[in-house]
C-alpha cells in the first residue's frame, strides 16, 4: 500500500528527539494557524457546537476510528495539517478515501509512554491533532496541554474520555448492510452518533450517518439531527 503520509519513527524518548520532531514538522507545515474556526464535514456540522471545530479546543470521540477520520476530513480538505498520535491501526489508505490529504498528514503510531510530550510537540505546529492516550494523564499535564491548544490555536481530538472538551461524540449504534443469505460483502455501515456538550448538560444531539456508504464516502443517512435535553 502506497501512502504519502509522513510517519515518525518510534519511540520518542528524550527532549532532543522531541525538538527534532518539531523541526521536521515545521519544515512541512507551510501555513500559520490563523482561523478560530475549522470547517468540518457537512454531515458532522449539526453534531458540533457552532457547527464546526473550534481552534484552541478539545473534543472526545468514542467507539469508532472511522468517526475520527470523518472528524479530520473537513479540516484536511480545507488545507489544514493534521496529526495522529498513538494509533498504529490508523489506515492511511482508508483515510485517503475519506478525503484526508495524505500529503498533510503526520503519523506517530508508537509514542509509548511519551505520548503526552509528543502530542504537545505536534500541537505546536499542526492545526488538528488526534491522540489515543496509552495511560492516564495527570490533571496538571492536561491543564498545560489545554493551555497550549489555546496558545497555538490548535484543535485536539482525543480517542476516549477527556476532561473539559467542547463535545463528546459517541457511536451508540452500528449496523452493516450488504450481506444476503450468508453470501456477499459488507458494503455500507449505518451508525447513530450522539454528541454530548461540554459538562454533560444541555442538548444531546443525535444523527444517523453512513460511515461509510456504498461508494465508501461519508455522509448523513437521514438528513436530520435530533436534539433532546440532558442533565
């Protein structure tokens, strides 16, 4: 499988290597981070507060690597540089089919116990960073990383739970189409995605999505988003 996504060797274990990583990414990063708003895929807009990803903020995603790719697709298509830390199974080929520009994608699949340090380094120079933590972070470290996000106007997407996020997106239901009478191929996947706002109070949003559809694209399955109050 050919991919032009940049993969950084693992593991990053000391400050010198972290600085080298920052330098390599800066050489690839052609633009500065100026916008406070990152457009996302139209199918995800109704699930996000304000209809887009907010620069300087964090989001959490539960239950689906494909949903993570969908979160990256909009900013990447708009020219943003993206990074993925700690996800060795993140498939560049699948990401490309979802519209992620592999020429502006940096992969750090095995950061080891240095995942937080690596994430902070990547946040310095990329617009959107996905991280799958391998261990629990201390409150002070989380606060420092959140401050760094605001300073750099970067957006963080965490696989799993994370405090002080703008929204948590969860795949609550999933089903595949395409099998018939014990034969055939799995061709499309319909999911229900729930979006809980910051603090867990307010309106819970739900949307039906094809993730992916028959043509391997990502789009809304119903055209509507349901809202309900949560406490």
